[in-house]
C-alpha cells in the first residue's frame, strides 16, 4: 500500500520546482545527500501541508552526523539573564525600574497570550 503522503509531497515539490524555489539535480547524484521528506498539516489552513525534512536520516550517515557538534550546538539564554540585561539597560538609560518592569511584563503577557 502506498503512503498517502507520497502524493502530497510529489505535488508540493512539483509546485516548488515550477516556482523556481527548488531544482532537480542532474548528474552527480552520488555526491548529493537527500534526507527523507514528510508532511504535517499547516495550522489553521485545512488541506494545506508543510514539508518537513528528516535531517537525522539515514542513521549514521545523516546531514546532522556530518556537523561538528561544537560548532552546531545550541545554547539558550536563561530568563534570569534576560532579566539582568533588561535591568542593566534600564539603569544605563536612566529609566525607573518599576516603570520598565511594568512595560516588560505587559509586553510579555501579550506575547504569551497570543501563542
């Protein structure tokens, strides 16, 4: 039985190619890494799909396996560090901290409420 996502992916790639956003590789295919495609439904767009690429495949020969772990590592800033930076900026700008804290709190509240 054929995976139903195969048709969706084929149509998606054909459309992307016709719009010039992707190109077929001609010759030299042995030097090209192609990871498996998948699709997930687009939020709020019934019948529309988002193409995803599995960069972890194939096992032990994936795109991610070829990356230097030190150069590709991700580190996130803590909330405490963000707060320290906001406070420092307030001091440098001469803004009362209470006013700035209130504004930051309002903006963060609106941001998280919209998610």
